[in-house]
């Protein structure tokens, strides 16, 4: 299973996005958090800024849409060129149709679950998605503590993916750091979003490498 590192730019310096993105050229993706002040109590950025990011990012863009009505708004992010577009199960009306729309635009399709949202209703639909995002904090803000109570859901999701013989990625987002990345990897995650851990570090590139090494080592055991 490949290890994928996707640093979140949410807590980077938005006045210098080009410079902040350059720091994570050694990562696999740039995780871009879109928030609409309705689905979550925070407002970050939207499509025009994502289009600018797409023009200068050294790595593909992994868009995490924390917005209401993704059925209406998400396809434009795929059309703009995001390599992966993840929407929330709690907000989508027709998640399968939306995932198919995203894939038809050439993007990977991701389904995100808040900490209290179960994976079980979606297990039969796993083939429709390229990635499941198990939120390990309540979405909305960077810098929160990893919720260990999400680990059993990560394990159950990984077991279901393996049992079905699928190549669906399993992403964790929220509170991922050197202290927690191994727990998430042990539980079965293979895609790691880290915001403050990377951007608060003195050397963001070294932090990306450290997270990758720890996750790789955890998967070897
Ligand atoms: C939170 C966002 C995260 C956030 C993670 O709702 O989805 O991507 O940037 O930040 P950290 O890694 O600081 O918890
Ligand atoms: Zn995110």
C-alpha cells in the first residue's frame, strides 16, 4: 500500500501561497481546505483561489470541500484541474452521482466522514470512490488534537476495502503529527494530511519526510 503525504496549507501564510506551496514540493499532494461558513464555522477560500493555487503548485491538488451542497459546487473543482476532490457524506444529496461526475471530469473522487459519521452505510458503495477521508478532528480548524476514538472506524474501513479487493485510499485529516501518524497508519490509513505539524515546523520539507518515514515504518510491521 503506498504512503501518500498531503500537507494542508490551511495554516500556511495565505499572503504567500506560492512560497508556501514550494515548501512542500517533496510531498505527494497539496491539501486545500475549502470552507463555506455553513458546513463548518469557518471560511477559508473558494474556487478562484484554488485556480490560482493550481497554476503554481509543484504537486497535484487534493481539494477537501467542507461545504454545503457539494452536488452543486464540487464538479467545478474537478473541472478546474484538482487531481482529487473530496466532499462530505453529511452534505451530499446524491454521493454516487457526484462521485461519478467528479471521475468523469478526470479527478479522483473522495468521500469524507466527520468523526461521528459511520462508514457502514457506505460500505457497499466503496467501488464508487477513490478515497475515503476519515476526519480525525471535527472539521473547521487546524491545530486540534487527534481523536483516538476514530481509530476503530479507520480499521473497519481498511478491512472492508481489503475484503472487497479494492484499491481505495484511506485518508486521515486532523491532528496528524509525528506523535499520531503511526497510530493512524497502524489502523490502516495510507494518506496523511498534516497542516500545523508541517507549517509550524522550522523545516516543512523535513517534516514531510519525517511523517513519510514514520508511516512507512508503521506499515512494515
Ligand atoms: C480541518 C482541515 C484540516 C486542517 C488540518 O478541518 O480539514 O485539513 O488543516 O490541520 P491540522 O493538521 O493542524 O490538524
Ligand atoms: Zn482537510
